[in-house]
């Protein structure tokens, strides 16, 4: 079982565009068409332009990364309880 089994990454990237939500603490936060919010580090931007709406497939890297963080935190909480 992978760390991101609880979050269907394929569904999030194919459901539609991701939209910009807010900028906070060095991250641009986006929301997938299914409602999953994830950060995009501003340090990853370089010279790229991050629009208010971006195809979900272009954001797969960031969705997967945040899903893995959430899965790890859930696992740590479960083992600590």
C-alpha cells in the first residue's frame, strides 16, 4: 500500500483545472477541481508563470507531494496514539 492510497491523485489531476486560493508563508496554495488544497513553493517558480487557473495535470507533482505529507502525518498520529 502506497502512502497516498487515501487520495486519488489521478482523479484530482483529471477532474479539471486547479485554481489559485492564496499565497502564504512562501507558498502559492491551489485547489483541485475536487477540492484538495496543496502548496506550490514559490522557490520552485524560477521564471515560470503560475496563473490563477492551471490544468490539473500540470500540478500533479505538487498534489502528489502534499498527499504524501498528509499520509505521513496520519501515520505518525496513528502510531503515537
